[in-house]
C-alpha cells in the first residue's frame, strides 16, 4: 500500500490546530504580558497574556487558551480559546473553541460555539446586532429642501 500525506487545513475540535485566519498575525502579547488600558490595532493580534480595559479594532483578535481578558471588545472578527469577562461586539464572525469561557454579552451576525465552551450572557445576532449607521444632514441642506 502507498499512503500519501494529506494537507488538512481544517480547524476545530478534532484537529488540535488553531482556526484558520486569513493573513498573518501582526502582534502577539505573550503569556507573561499584562496590559491595562485601551488597546487599538490594525491587522491580526493574538493575546496569550492578561488584558484589562478595552480592545478596539476593525480586524481580527485571537485570544489564546492561557489568556485572561477583563475588557469590553469591539473587533471585526474574534477567535477565542481563552477567558473573557466583558461585553463583545463583533462585526463579522465570533468563534469560541474549548476551553473558552465568556462571561458577558455578545453582538455578532455569526457565532460558532464549540462543545465545552462556557458562555454566560446574552447573544444578539443578525442585522440587529450591527450598529446602526447615523445619517447626519446639515441644517442648511434641510432648509433648502423645505424652502424655509
């Protein structure tokens, strides 16, 4: 018999690998790292340490298995295997893999929760989860339309 090694790009519970992320990780906050304040960034960031405060980004946040996050999070995509205490807003997709723990509310259009994840809070999905866009019309333009 002749066996060929198969390139398996799947992720999740049975593969033992991290979920796939398009692009490279720009920054890693290691296990011994502790950060307090507002964390903003571009690109993909992985956190394996402790963060307290706020995390704000349009891109991807990866929370490692050893991470402890006590923060409100607002990101484009979230992939978590760590502990989070705080409210989360995700614009594209949120993924939680065992042994992740989430104590807080989440707003996201798409959510994946693997068996073994602990989630205590509320989840709001769909169009209602997206933040409404504000339309601002200057007063002088409005007065041109009405003639006043």
